[in-house]
C-alpha cells in the first residue's frame, strides 16, 4: 500500500508537507527468495550447472580441434622418423580416439611413440649396482635406485630384441638408458621437422632431458612432449601395487580385465624408465559410472576448476592426469 511521510518545509513556516511514497517493485529474484529460499537455491544451482556444462562443451570442441591438428603433424613426423630409424614406430592417423595422444591441459599434450624390436618382456630378478654416467665415465658411488613408479630396463629382459638396441647409442653396460634413447630421438625429431617442411610451425624446445616441441595451431600455441614408449601388453608390473587390499571396488573380475591391458615404460628421465598405465586408466575411467553414479561429471567439474581457477595458464602444475583415478599408488579406490 502507498504510505505518506511527513517533512518540515524549509523556511521554518512550520507547515507540514506530505509526499506519497510508492513501494519499490520487488524483483523476481527477491520475490522468489522471499517466497521460497529453497527454490532460489535450486535456481542458482541449475544456472551454475548450465554454465559449467557450457564451459565443458566449449573446452571439448576446442581440444578436439587442437588434437586434430596435433595428430596430423605427429603422423607426418613419426612416419619420417620410423623411415629413418626402425626402432621407432609411426603413429597412425585415427579418425576416432588416438590412444597415443594424452591431453594434459588444453595447450599441453603427451604423445607416446611406441618402439619396435623389444618383445617377450620379463621382470629382472637380479639386482646390481650401476656406476656409469651418460658421458661414459665411472662413478665412485653407485647411481641412486629408481623411486615410485620407475625402474631400470635391461636389454636381456627381452629375449627377442632387435640388434639395434644393443648398440652404444642407447645401451650402457646392458641397460637401455632413457636419456640415450632420448638423445637419438631428439635428433630424429629435429631432422623430421626439416624434412616435413614444418619448421615454421613446429620447433624443438631445448629445456630438460625429455623431448618437447612447440607447435602453432589455429587455437594458439601448444606444447607437446614426445616420449618413446616400450609397450608391454602381456604383463602387469608389481610396482603398481593395485588394487589395495580389502577394497570393494573394482570387483576381482574387473581387476583381472584391467590388468590384461598391461603397461608401458616411458623414456622421460635420465636413467630410469617411468611406468605408465594409460590404457588401463582410460578403461577404468570409462567404467566409473556403471553403477549409475555421476563421477565422470564430477571429474569434468574438477578439471574445469583446475584450468579456470587453480592452475590457469599454458604450463599448469596440475594436469588432468592428477585428477583422474589411476591404477597406481594414488588410485581412487572408492570412487
């Protein structure tokens, strides 16, 4: 209802002036809040969810376009590399999902390049000390041993091995040394960039042991790590320690299925090979919601927060890999 308020006229006449004050029209939000706070909360939640889904969809489109461009360049480079050195396989072009390309962030990728000529993997039982360096000198004390998901790799662990893996350019005292493999691979990458006429688009970054390249795409610059990978599809490493004891998920049948995908050893460090379970992780991630849950949606929300708030920029400290459940020490046992 309109109401009247009193106010004294200026000049001290003492007369009272009245003015009519109309009530302020309530906004739809205020009306809703006053009528039903729970409804307001629901509206806010729905709006936030829609905004998040829109961001997720935009990210998917952006990443898909970038992956398409990256895949084309990688196909040409690895084909040229494989022609020059048969120890490295070409990564075929895929019209669907390419398991060799892992998205760490929208502008950061890991590409695993399978090696050829190492078959019949078996665990090393004999422990020995290493005193060598990459330069060929002897150390007074042994090299530190591998930590976590790392291991040495000896050529004798592969009963069927190509003679090129016994050569000194990658082998020291019977060990396949990742830093030596990366030195050979880096040279091949540099030559392939020139041979494929990609110098104006792709360049090798010089920092660190690992092989990183920068690439210009239609969405902007991206960085790609190229990691030679020894694929071992017939075994499961004891270092994984997965699943942990006394857990309800996954079932024994599912565990057996996941382990059947094996693992890989990536050349990313100087002396030790890094264990990777990317194929098993992908299968496990795809089956997260088989009980009707919404864990994949939660994962997407966390990933979006990571990229927008926690670790923005081209070189995030956390990548998507850190957020997903993995068949290793950090596995999400009860998703």
